[in-house]
């Protein structure tokens, strides 16, 4: 398996540090061009700020699935509802098969996640369910959440490709929740794994608020206290301290003992650059594949 930092196939430039599925899906030229764009650093900083803004701190959802799993599971629910079933909802059995096949989470966690979404009124019973078959469909609140993440990511991408960002934000629901969502899900079904391009983040991403706490350090002029981060992300001070200690061990954060705080280390920027490059390319691919062809 290709690991970040290992060149395959004679690739050069930033693309040389990306795993094979990323190169196969997007191509070295697209990766190099994206990361060489003058606005790329600003796009990464904007995406990090947007991740912090959208973090909801939900205790139940954060413990049922990690951030990566939760977002991918929602994407699959939307795709199965709008594309596979033609708007007639998704069954728990179908979602469980999908998440297990893609190694998102266990079947049991998927069941618990669906129950949490129903409790939060993000999923509702589908009126076309057949007897003895409960089908669930996304509510307007879940669709709005997905739209906010889409718009937020393209607000960051606007630093790189302003016309694409403008087109994405103007996209009608039938395209966003149909072909664009399907194209994004297809990337993951073809082997895309965002953390394969930034394995340094994997451990933190598996912990409650771990990734969002780390990216919150981006752009800060000085250290941030552990207590402040604990309050911001609705976790205990001990948990926040553990996350930041792990980040420091991996060279991604630096402690300021006198101030009882942490700041981003210089090593964090290139890791987040790889991480967000894959996400940007996924969103741009979804837009390209999903919107109508001109002419």
C-alpha cells in the first residue's frame, strides 16, 4: 500500500506524497496544480475555521461515530435515499451493509447512529415504507446541514477557484442532493480515504473533538489554553489535555508550559495541506460530475 511521503509511478512535486487511490482518482497534475495555487494556504486556513464553526459538540453523535465516520455515514444516507431508492428512504439493513463494506464502522454503531439521527429529528419515517420495512428519509434539517458543509467548503475553495465556488453555492437542491452527492460517495466507494493522505491525523480523528481541536490552533497568533479548548468543544479538561499531549507527541502541536496552553507546530501545516487537498479535490470532482454540462 502506498504511504504518504513515498513516491510511486515517478510522480514529482506534492503529488509524490499522496497514496495511490488519490493519484488514481484525481491525477498528479490536478494535485500539484491545486497545491501550487497562490490561494491554497488561505483556503486551508478557511476550511479549518469552517470545521470549527460547524462543530456541534453533540455528545451522543460524537460517541457513536468519530467525525470521519459520522460525515461519511450521512453522505451515504443521502446518496442511498436520493440516488439508489429514488427518494424513498433508506433501510437500516442497507446502510449497515454499506458502512461495513467501506469499513466506516460496525453494523451496531450504524444502527445506534440512525437512532440518534431520528432522536435529533434529522431522519424521519418515510411515508412510502412497506409493511414490516422501516424506511428512513433525511429531514430538512439534515439537508440544511449538508448544504452548510458544502457551502462552507466552497467558501474555502473560493481562494483557489472562485468561479467553481460561485457555481457550487448556486447549485439547486436536485443537483446537490442527487448527482453531486452521488459523485462524492463514488469517490469513497472507489477507495478514497482522506486520512490515508494524512495518517498523522488518524489517531486524533478517532477521539472526541480531536481533529477539530487540533485544526482550531491554525491561524492563532499565540497559544490557546487547555481550559479554553475544553469549554469550546464541550469536553472535559482532562480529555482536551490528553488530545493536545498526543498532538505534541506526534509533532503537530507545541506546549507553552508557562501559559498552560498549546499552539500549532510548524509540522502541522504540511499535514493539513495534504488533508485538505484531498477534501478540496473531492468536492471539486463532485461539482464537476454533478452539475449540468455547458453547451
